C-alpha cells in the first residue's frame, strides 16, 4: 500500500507553484471560492470526488490521482493497527 502521509492539498500547492498558478486563479477557473482551494492546500479540507474531477480537468491530471492521494492519506491517518479487526 502507498504510504502517503502528505495531504493532497500539499501536492496541489506544489503543482500550482510549479505552474505559476495562484489559488485564486484556479478557484475562479473551476467555479469555487478561493477559500475552498486555500482550505484544501492547507490540509483543512478533503478532496471530494467532485473536486477531484474539477482539478483533473483544470490541471490535466486524472480524477483518480486526487482520489487516490486522498484515500491513501486518510488510510494512513488511522494509527490503531487493530482498528476494525475481527476477533474470535
């Protein structure tokens, strides 16, 4: 399993920086408020399937990339190795 301890928002911010795109410009382009993008970039908001689709179209990636980053991050936040384990 992928060991992703980095929130997808950190990855998003890196991509925006590399491409010279501001959070506000991305938000305007995909039709959300700048606060939504800022919350994702700061790790305070998860990437939903709808947002994953918007990001994929705007940035030329796949929606699966964003959803996999989010799922991997969420799974790795669970620290209890016995969480949900079926016991006899």
